C-alpha cells in the first residue's frame, strides 16, 4: 500500500445550501464512489474527511446533524474518518501521521469544494512531498459571487450576474493552477482505466481544458 484516496467533505452540509442547485457535479457521490471502489480493489487506503464548524449554527455545525457523508458513501472498517476545522485536510487532523504510518507516498484527491478544500489540500500535500493526483471531475463546487456583490441575493440573481464566477469556470481555473505544478490532473475514467483515449466526456463535463490534463 503506497497510495491513498482522500475523499474531502462530500457531506450533507452542502445539500442544505441553495447554491448546491447550481453545482457542476450533482452526481458527485457516484463519481467519488467509482474512485472508492477502484481504490479498495487495489488495496489502497481510503481516507474520509469531513468539515466541521462547531458553534457556527449553520449546516457545518455538528449540532445540525449534517456533518455526515452523503447518502451512498459508507466507510468500511479500517478506513479512517477525520474531521477538520480548516480548509486543508492536514493542519487540524492526524492525516500526515496516518499516511506516514502506512508508508503512503501517493495521494489521489477528490471531493468538495474544488477550489477550496480540495485544491488547498492538493497544494499542501505537494509541498509536503507527496505525489498528488487531482481528479478534477470528481470534485464539485458552486458559483462564487464577486467580492463586491451585494449580500442576500437569490441564487437566480447570483447566476445572472456577469461577474459571478460559474462552477465550470472555477474547475477550469483550478486545473490551470494545479496541473504541472502541484498535481497530475486527471478524470475518473483515467483513474479507473475506462478512458478510451483523448478528451473524453468526463473531461468536457468537468470543464477541463484540452491539453491541461497532466500525467
């Protein structure tokens, strides 16, 4: 065992937000599930990470009952479930200790959100010396408003604003930022061996620019 699959924040908390209706990957559970089954079949370590904001009163507050994996994802005995309170999966958990203990050198990263917890974890993992594979179409995100946008707008107003960064654009930006610098950027089909070559439908859905996938 030299590789670990890190599943980041695929939790019910996001389903409580109106913005989730505009996610780029409403089938994120199925996409992540394919990676999980592939990892298990190769005896790779699967590590589950959840995000918690104790005392916040929102959907990431453990008291809300939403800090749990989305339906369809179930850790097996022996698969660690870690809880973090910052963006990256390392700083407030014992993830690095677990990886060292299991002699893991290669990480495959997927989950929510693409540009936030997933990208931040990938960058830090690379700086720590791990070989990182970032499965772009097995990450999900939602549109981001311009910093100067007025508060309290409806989702329809946010989506209609030309200054809003749409979910597919966010994935593209993350691909450009990571590929060849911090990670190999791939698709689910690349990982599970189902891709027929070339730029497949999964890449197109993920918003991965042609030529931006680095192996």
